[in-house]
C-alpha cells in the first residue's frame, strides 16, 4: 500500500512540474511583439508601438524602399517606406508623431491595390511601378501621393491617393494616364493642385498639360481643365499651373494651338476662382 501511495504521489508531482513548465514557457498575449504581430496579420490598423515591436517586424522585411516626402514637418516627422515582406506581401508603411505618440500605419493592398507586386512588375518592365510626388499638407494634416503603374508609350497609368493622419483614412482620389508634376496647396491649405501631361489619341501634336484642383477636406474634384475648360474642338487647350495668388484663386498659363497646326501657338495668363468655378482673363 505504501509503495502504491508513493507512486501516485510521484505521478502527481511530475504532472504539476510539467504543467508549470508549459505555463511559464507560453508567451504572454500582452507582449509588445504579440500586439505588433497583429499588424502583420491585419495591415489596415494603426498602432502605437515600441522599439521591440518594430524590431520584430523589421525581421520580416525583404525589401524596403524609402519614399521622399515634400513639405515634411519637424513636429510630425513623417516617414514613408514601400515594403515587401518575406512572404511577398507589399505594403506602404507610415511612421509619424501625433500628440506625443509615435504612430505606425501599415497600408496593404486591400486599401491600395496598385502596389501589389509593384517591385516585381518594375523588374520585368524596367520603368514605372513606383510611389512618387509624396506631398504633406501640413495645415490639413493630409498626405497626397502618386502610385505609378503600367507605362503606355511615354506616359504612365497613375492613381492619386490621400492619407489623413488623424483618422488614418486612405482615399483613392483619381486615376489618369500621363506624366505628373508636383502638388501645390493654396495659402490656407484648403485646396491642392497639380498638372499632368498627356497625349489624347497618341497623336504627337495633341500633347497638352492639364490642371487639376481638389478640395482637401473631402478630396472633391473641383477642376480638370481637360474636361471643364474646352472652348473650341478645332483647337487644343493646354494649361500649366503657375501659382496660387489668393486662398481661392490660382494663376494658370493657357496655351492654345490648332489641331492641324495651321495657326500660331497662343499663350495667355489667366486666373481660376474655385469659389465661382470661373475663369478670369
């Protein structure tokens, strides 16, 4: 009986020791790595992070391409990187300061489909497939950028996106085929404009520049000079952005040329008022 009693006690003690070892070796769900691992699995959330969590994520990066941000702010210290991880997933990663905290935002292909396989497509074609013209509107706390895709002749299929820092909202604004220039905001930051060069019907003499104006609060398209400012079908009207003169008025250069090349090219400085949607000659 004593031997049986000691055998039972021995088995119980061994079981307790094994159970304690398993519990001690199990990682805590509250660890910084566990919190950041959730970002890797679900890349459409914003997390406050520590260096430990970032280091864990850095170990999964295969390729990292920094993206220059124009008009960056020292207070925000915005950083952007185009990332491909070891599983081949591509994301656009933002890191910035907000209310004394460091925010790390990972945007995956569910929010920006154009970045899927962007590195591999670039390797195959040798051009295009990049993130460019990234501009920070410091007044509105909003980032604008171009995602270049497939190239057609000399122009590129390009999508314009915005990212709002406070809400982490990603918005696809427009998509055009052309060669895109830099972004410019009105003095009060309410409006943003840019130009792009295109060639309708791929006829050499049809090449022209188009000006686009967006309202930053909701990214509403206020002007596309290619669609809203056509005067005569016999001529080609090209517009270049020069500068913002006031909060609601910008200066443009209008270039008018005949489609058949029969007339001399005419240049004129004009103004566009966003409040009235009107040209001022």
